C-alpha cells in the first residue's frame, strides 16, 4: 500500500536529508537492520537484548518519549520525493537503519495499544562507504549525558520521586557545614573551585543512596508522578518506610549520623580522601551495601543515632587494625567486586557487637 508523508528538507555540509513523522507500525515494516556480523556490508552492531527489553518496557510508560530521529539510508528505487512528500510502499523495507536499531526493535516488541509517531531522517543516494561514515560519526561524536546532571535535573520537578530525594540529599549534605560531605560532592559531576577534597560525584552518590529506599526507582517515579498521596509498596529496602511516609528528613539525619560516625572513627582516611578509598566511589558503594545489615541491628536496639553508629564503627576500626586491612585501592581494587568485599569487611564485626545506651 502506498504511503506518503510530508517532509522537511535539511541541508547540511555533508548533503541533504529529509525529516518526517511516521507511525511506528509502518516504520517497523520499512526499516531494515543490516548487521555487520550477518551481512558483510552492514554497519550495525548486534542488538543488546537488555536494551531492547528496556525500551519495550519504557514504551508502556505514560511519559514515554522518543524525540531523536531514527535514520534510514533509503534505496532510491523504493521511495520518491514528490511535492514535498516522501512516497513509498509500506509492505517491505525501503532502506537500512543507520541509527536507532534498539528503538526500532523495542517498538517492535512493544505489546501495548498506544501508537507512536516517530521522527525519521531519510537519507538518499548513500554508498556503503558513506553509510559507514554516517554511522561512525553518530556513534563516535555523541557524548553520554553525565549521570550527575541527570540527577540534578530531577530537582526541578515539584513531584517527589526516588531521584528527586537523592538529588536533595546530595545537595543538602554538600551544603551543610556540619556534614562530612560539606563541599565534597562533585555536583553536576565536576569539581568547583575550592573543592580540592571532592572525590565523589553527585551521580555516584545518588545512585547508591537510592538503593537504601527504592528497589525499583523508575517504577516508583512513574507511580509518584500522579501525586504525593499514592501508596508505595514496602520493597524491603533499609529506609523504605521513611521514604513511603515522606520523611526524607529522617533519611538525611540517618546519613548524617552514619557518615559523621565514619569520619570520627576513620579520621586519617577522611583527611586524605585522595589516598584512601573510603570517600571515593568504591568506599561509598561498599558502605551503602553494608548499611542495610547495620541498620537492621540498630533497629533491633531501637536506635539509629550517631552514638550507635560511632560505637559500631569503633568496633569496625579495631577489626580493620587487628587484621591489617588497609583502605587503599592497592588492597581493595575498584568496581563492584571491591565494593562487595568492603561491605563484607564492614559487617563482619556485627556478630560480636552489642550496644547499650549510656
């Protein structure tokens, strides 16, 4: 069946292309994904299944949006430009996808009833070499958005969300003089003037902290966007009850207690954050992974005060000293495995720890 769509001509130094809005069910039929692993002259990499599933799930959200165009290199025998419209048969591919294969596959696997209008850039008369050039430019020149910026942008919304709470916690801890993180978080992912001791980015802080009160932050955000009085499930995370009850101030106070106690007991590591891992991504991640177990013990004693955490970390410091555990990158390494190892070491003294209020 013949289809026609109004187009906008775009003239750039490399040539001319045409922008149009095309229904997703039509786009799925007319766009071919040519992979290099299967076709010698293809430009696309193999699809990442997890990414395809992520996009399919995203399609079901009430705020789903795909503003960037899918780029198709059109076979000139299968489409025409006439009177400011592109015309083609919608029952077979008219060209190869140069950018957007995961969006295309995600839309194909999407089972919902909503229809998407997708922006499409049609490019004509490209040789295989030119297709490869366009593909390489797209994938080598794009800059990944800094995660700290993403979390900071959640601060502009009026609605609560796990991301907004994480942003507010980071901003508060970075700006409070009594906070161990005072002027030590790289807000927006970069050091500001005078932040000589900043070793942790806002993005790393926020992603880790969210695990204390939300197991599925995107799901929570989607629910909460309809109002603050929604009912969230208890997902078992350590500080979930405070988040559900809109007590972000309590989460802030607990974090202040935890890290003030750490600063007190690991003063050497605090004063030299560049030398030791405790105030870097590895150390912070390990602490956050250890906290649910520590908090559980605190709750059993009906206290999450600084005194409780100080006494516990005093025990941890003694354990580290007795076992000659150095909080350095040389000893722990970096990455997820290092964080888990540190979390294990931080929680080993729990078996012999007891607490009584003085």
